[in-house]
C-alpha cells in the first residue's frame, strides 16, 4: 500500500464518546491493513471531554511520534479546533471521500477529523483509506500551506 506517511511510525487515533464506535471500527480497519496505531482513547461510550483525547493525538503528530492522526467526535469541530492549536498540525474535518482527498492533496492535512454523527457506517474507513494514500500535490498549494503557521 502506497502512503505518503511514514508508516514505520504508528497512527495516532482518538475520540470522545460520540466517536467511540467508529474509532473501534477504524482500529479494526487499521489492523486489517497491518498498520500500527496508538489508541489514545476514549475506551468506552461514557461521556468524556474531547480535548482530553484530541491533545494527545495532536501532540503525537506534532512531535513526529505518529505518522498521522485520526480524531472523531460528534461534529468533528471540537477535535479539529483543539488539534489545530498544535504547531505543525493541519487537522481537517472530512465527511466525504472527496474532502478527505482534497485535505491531503491541497492542504497537506496530517490529521483527519471525522464527524461520527454525520457519516454513515463504513464511510469513515473509506475516508481514512483515501487520506492515508493521497499525496500532497505541492506546487501552488505549497506556498499556501507555508502561510498557515502563526509566528
């Protein structure tokens, strides 16, 4: 499987309670592909606070301990907002396959954020498969990505 990410490092994955079931599905998907991962939780459907899981995933991507990240919550807004506080993280909310492809090709996103309450079962796996195999196009998009960081 071609991937623009260094899959010798694990994928960082995390969710709140709303994304728990899809996180478990995505873990099975990654295992089926032979892709290593680090599960930052949550580990049940009990109500939790999404930043408690988004920050560790984003930190793993930020420090290079993870190849890329996957975050899930009900709308994906909370985890995306939280993850994007980390330098070098480009977390993109994706609710369809084309968005997952464009997040990588045009924005060099390194965390995919899935809105569990707004995607059908099975679509999260399709989006992650596209995300993890799509190259960043660079070119005219490179200068735009370089303008994202503050400071």
